[in-house]
């Protein structure tokens, strides 16, 4: 199946400078596009030049903060097993 032109454009933009363009009314957010593209191992060949506008120290602190918030969020969440037991487990079935 041939890729639609709109998707070809998105892929070219991502592969070139790691940019994501969101059209009005589009279902996927930029974060979703990035997750899907990286999850499919579609790697950009360069970086967005706008990222150079942030001083390295500030970028490093920002990324450390994000890493910390993700870690705290993950620690606060139940384990997969606990979540399934609480929300998805089938009721116990007793034989007569």
C-alpha cells in the first residue's frame, strides 16, 4: 500500500530535523507522533535547530526535572499485577 502524501510529508519532516507538524483537527498530538515514530524506530537524521536556543545548562536541568517527574509518577502507580487485580480481574467462580 502506498503511503498518503500527508504521511510521506510527516515522515520526511521527522527524518530531516526531528520536527512534527500537527494539522488542525488531527487526532494525534505531537507527543503521540513522537512516541509512534520512535517506537517504530524511525530516527531523525538531524535535530531541530530551535533546540539550540536553550542554554545547555538549562536544557540539562529541564531534562533532569522531566526524568524526576516520570520516576515519581511511575513509583506512585500500582504494579501491573495490582492494577489487573483491582480493575480487570474476573469475579471468582464457584462450582456448585
